[in-house]
């Protein structure tokens, strides 16, 4: 079973559960993001967990620290293994997320989830970032936010494969570097502006790679997932 591949289930519940049954025993992690969670609610996390998957709950929390602490507490009570917050929310907000997540997990007897901080979205290029008032390049902004995340005590960051080497250098060998914007060479980039192949992402220092449509939209999702896992292994031997 591949431990580094996270398959993003940005679908409705029926499709998500069908895909999960197909991938069972071959993929360790599934991503539940806003599309699925907002449609189906917390129950979908429990149903996927009961099938044996680890859940990357990608809700990108962003609010005042008190609200984020409460949201992280509630998310951790669901048994999610990895939670996301926005690094741009600041040190206090990230610290609140870690505190809330640990408290929620403890209340329900779960292991503490890993809280990872989203740096710069993989759909954003320099022009898009500049339009928001951030004059730094994506790479420089990821560097700044990764350092802030390290200081805040989160367990890792989310960044594009292009910044994975720098993020790994800042965080050291133990923390997580989760890379969306991952596309096999045989797949279209879609709306990703800063992307790389799964093997390249792992080679750059990623601990986990997130892949969605190349698997979920494939005619044979399991075959696509196995192919990606094999390419990841071959590229890092």
C-alpha cells in the first residue's frame, strides 16, 4: 500500500464512496476537501475512516484564532489524520489550530492529527499573487510562510513541488511537506499553474503528494493509482 499518495475525492458522496471501495487496500490516504465536506458533512469522514483510510481533511481553516481553535477541535474529533490551516493567518492562528486539534483528538481517544499550513495555492502564479497585494514571488512567499509555520509549531506545510526543496530545507527531515499540483506526465495540468510529476515531487522532498483528477476522472481509477504509485517508486529508487 502506498503511504505517500493522497487521492483527492473532490466529488459527491456516491462517487467518493465508489472510488474509495475501488482504491481500498492500494491507497492509504484520501483527501476530503471543501467540495465533498460541505456537501456531505462530517459523516463522510467517518464512513471513509471505517473503510480503513487515513483522512487528509483539507478545509484550509482561516479565521481568528478562537474560531480556528474550535474548528480544529471539531475536525480532530472526526478522526482525521491531517488537517490544513492557512499559514497566512499568522502564528497565533496556527498555534490555536494545533492546540484545538490536540484537544479534540484527546477527547475522542484518537492520535493527534498533523496540522499542516497551506502556503501559496498551486493555482497561483506571480501575477495572481501580485494582484492580492503580495509583491513577493511565489517561491519567496512560500519561504516566508514556511518559516512562520515552523515557528508556530505545526507539523508541516502544503506547497507546490516547485518549493518542496526549500520547504524541506527549512523544516528538516521529520516534518511533512504535502504537495498538491502533482500531475503524472501522461495527464493534463488542468488549473494547476505550478505542478510537477509525482516522482519529481518526492525527489524534491515531499512526504506526500496529492493527486485528484488523474485518478478520479480516469476510466480505470485503480489502474491509474497503481501506475502513479509505481512511477513514484521507480523515480525514487
